[in-house]
């Protein structure tokens, strides 16, 4: 009996202490993010909303919380996604990177739900097979931690303090739960049961209309019952359900989710801080090149890469009609605007098919867009590209800078990289002799040959695989992405004897950044982006 009373008194004292700490933080005008000292343990509180009356973030004491589940039926996907990103970025900004690991699964929206996480250096896992592999790996590691920690230590906290080793705390995000993971719900439930002990925080977004069949409901309910469930109305005010006795702040003031306009500045600031820290650690940023995820190769994410660890700075895409060229271009554009800000990356879009790409017209990343089948009109769009290159030549010459990075170092001004996409590029070369010569002069002799220096990249694409492709273009671009085509066409695009693109199924491509060398072939399954989703993604920017 005495032991029971001691345990009860200790628990009551802990709750009282946490209440006092939370009250003190809530009384501050601003919930501060540590500037220099990074934590090696999980934070004391998670900021999961906003308390209007107190004019400060709503804080959940982290004790025993396994995760948060945000229902977006009432207030929309964008608002709950921003709330999820706030929790992740806040934790990431406070913690030593060695002690913080983030995994984001977003197969439904190709990672577009979490653009700030993408920009801060976390690449969402999107392909269904990659999602399954990622969950399997996470489950195996979780069970290994349970075995290792519980044998000699009470929790991951004790393990990290006493063992002399580092086991990072993990944040696991599932967008549109349980999309593409129905077969893994039992594993997720098992991981949820030991989430606190293994240092894992689960964050999920869901719609009640998409919770699966009745046979899955029991598993889903068990998972949700272990989490703090936040159900927001259209005005953002939330109903919070939790089995944890530690959730008391909601008694002080109603909680609501911030609007995108309210939360964006703090998300941008956190993102910039984390991205800047990450860039210093790896010694690379957009000044060194671009990396835009486009699909999966050998079970791992594969990215279109210009600069950085690749010698490629321009690309050529080809494939027969219906093999997925338009989808690939849409993925490149959408993922580019998700990963980089308008201050880091701009697009010039020239679609000589006469349709397509207009869905991106209102995006701040897109500086010029032209849809036409008239070579003369296409030439005017090419003049815009020439003007951009000329302007940058003059800027770099004015400070005697050797390239984009040198210019930023000397002036403190970072110029965005520019990716010029010319779809059905053969049209731009098929006009009168003078226009063909002009296009060749600008896109090949200038952009392809010297554009790298000025941060300007060309992606040319076509489904016309015959004589319409200028050899001057192909011969100067080492990166070729070939979707399904005939053996002869594969050799004309990739190189002599390289028939790897022959009869590829829709959505599968050969990625080769070494002028078609057989040893450089990579088979990539391109992520699928439904066209009807593009306007929503652009509007969410």
C-alpha cells in the first residue's frame, strides 16, 4: 500500500510540475526556438495548434505521447498538413541532427503535401513498393531497438545516456492514412504500442471517408486510440481526443489550427534554418546544382540531377506517344516547385504541342509559359531565354564572377537557377531556315554549352523520334531519359548498341547521364502524378 501511495504521489508531483512548466511557457509572447544549443533528447512539448486567448502556441507535454492524428474532413488537407509540418520542423530545429531521424510517407500526393519538409532536406517516400519497403525497414529497426533497449535499459532515453551509443529519435509521417499501407497496419500498430519506449513519434493525416473496409476498422481504431486525435472544423477550432491524462492545456483556452497565412512565416523560418544547417553540414545547396526526385530505381529514390555529383547540366527526354513523357515533365515541374522556393528555382515552359503545362501558369516559380504549335511563336519564347542568359552574363561580368556560386559569394545575392523545358522541341527547329538557325544558336550554342555557368539548364523532350531531332542537340547533352520506343529509336536516342528502351512499359524509363554508355543505364519507374491534382498543388503553394 505504501508503494502504491508513493507511486501515486510521484505521478501527481510530475503532473503538477509539468503544468507549471507549461503555464510558464504559455505566458511567453513567443515560443522560442533554440539558436545554438541543440538537444540530444526529445522536446518537452509539441506545438500542435494555437491558443487564441493566450496568443501563443498550444503545447502538448511530450510525456507518453505516441503520436498525433489530424482529421482533415472539416478544415481541409492544406491546413492539417501545415500543422504536421510545424511539429516536425520545430522538433528538427531543436534537436542535434544525429539524434533526429524523419521519415515521410506520402504516396497519394507524391510528397506535395509536405513541401516545407522537402525543402528542409526530407524527401517523402511516394512509390507504393518503396512505401512498403520503408515500413518493413522501420518495423525491423523498431523491434531491434525494443530488444536492445529493454534488455538492459528502461527506454531509449536511458539507452542514449548510459550506453555510449546513439539511437536517434524518429518522426514518422503518413499522409492520407492509410493510403497504400493497408497490408502493413498490423506492423504500424505494433510500432505504435512501443512508440514512446523506442523514441518514435507518429504523425498522420486522414479522412474518415477513407479509413478502409470494415475488416480494417478494428486495426485502424486501435491505432487511432493510442494517438492524440485532432479534429478541426472549417473555422479551425479543434476537438481534441486523447487517452493521455497529460493533455490539460485545452482547459485553458480552445485550440485551433492556424491558417496558412498565419503559419507560413514560422514554417518558412524553420525551414530556412534547418535547410541552412543541413547545407553547411553537407557543403552543398542550390548554388551547386539541382536534385529533383522523379521515381524509384532498384527500390531507392531516383532524382533528376544537374550539377552536384553529376556531370550533367541539361537533359533530353524522348518516348513514344502514351509512354508517359507528359507525366514525367509534370513530375519534374511539380517536384521542383515543391523542393525549391521561387528564390532558388524558376521555370521557363515552352510547350510546342499547343496544350499542357498551363496548369502551372499561376505558380510563382514559372516566369514564362508558352503553348503553341507555331514555330514563329516558339521562337519568341526562346528570345526570352536568350534575354535571361544575356542579363546574367552582364551581372557576372560586372563583378568578375566565374559562375553562379562565385557571384553569390562576391555580392551576397543568390540568383535562382532557371530550368527551360521545351516540349515537342522538334517544332522549334522545324520553321524557316532563319528561325531554325536562331533556335539552334540560342539553345545549343549558348544554353547547352555555357548555360551551366549562369545557372540555366535545358530539358528538351519529344515523341517524334525520327529525323526531326537535331543532332546538334543530342550530341551536346549527355543526359538522356528514354521511355518506351523501338530498338532502332532507342539506339538513336541513347547511343549505338543501346537498345535498353526497347518496348518499355508505360511509366518506365532508362536514365543515362553518360552519353548512352551501356554501363550507365538506370531503369527508373517514374512516379505518377494525376493531371487533375496539379491545380490543387499549385494553389497550395
